[in-house]
């Protein structure tokens, strides 16, 4: 959607058919994102508090299994969206949130809860600011896409290198790049919601599917921003 002209669709009126206004549509999309975040963090906290995290991660290769399962769900959501029902799209988003909750339970064991709450609040503050910018700016942010993709490639390569090379001296630089990349993605993906609203004008079913998919993108922006802020500012229990 990013290459389309969004400016001509920068309005808040409802459809001629009487469906959602742009503000209502964006509220709905952020509502789905918020629901996904709550599923993830409440499940992670519950597993840590009850000790269930130790049973989950006693399963051999469980982390690899969970990460592969997350990748499969995201890829499945990203393909065939035209043929998939709204209910299935929503279910896949909920499943992804649950899988990520299992993964995140580790952080509630490794880090102080007060520290996690502080960084969650800081993430919400930064995320909210850039989401508001993406919602109200008149600037077309589609030109950011090549830079954002380049940033993702840099972070991916850096992540792979850390598996084989001690890159602790570059940790703060990598985290700063990650923070900037996902803040920009937040604004970019927020603006894309307006493009989806315009593109699927009058097609309520596709609007609902696009809303959930946009919520997934925003969810991933928030989660990645949280993780890079946690690496940059967080203190583990062992410190």
C-alpha cells in the first residue's frame, strides 16, 4: 500500500454505505493490537508467577519450536489473506500472541518485574508518540521503506553474528539502531492503516482482515521496540 497516494484519502467521514469512519477504523485496529499485547504479557506473567515457565521450558528444543511456530503463523497470515475468513485471521493473531506469551515468560524470570513494567511504560510512551505522528502527519512516509528494510537487514545480520562473535562492545549501538528502526516502523505502519482504509473502500470484509493484519504489524513494532529498550536499559536479576 505504501506506494499509493494517501493524501487524497486523509479524511474522517464514513463510507457512503455507513461503515466505520477512519478514526473508528484506526481505533479498532489499535484495539486488536492492544488485545494481542495483553494476551502476551498476561500469559507470560502468569507462567512466571505460577512456575509454569519451568515446565514449559523443560521440553526439549521448546524455544526453537516456539520460534518456528511463530514464523509459520506470521507467514500464513501474510499469504492468502484474500481467501481466508475474518474469523480465521483473528484466530491466527490470537495464536501468535499466545505463542509469544510463552516465549516472553522467560523475561519475567530473567528480569526484575519492576524493571519490565518501567520499560513497558517507556515503550508505550515512545510507541504512542510515533503512532500519533504517523496518524496526523501530512508527509508521505512510504519513502522510508528502503531505509527501514536496510535497518532490518542490519539487525538480522548483527543478530546472526552475535551467535558466533563476541559483539558486546557494539551492543548499545545495535540496540540504538533497533530502537530507531522500530520507532520509524511504528509511524510508517500507522500511516499504512489510512492507506488500507482508502484502498478497501466499501469492502467491509477486507477492511476487517486488513485491520487485524495491521494490528499484527503494530504488535510486532511494539514488541521489538520493547525488546531493544530492554536490552539497552534493562537489568537482569543476575546483575
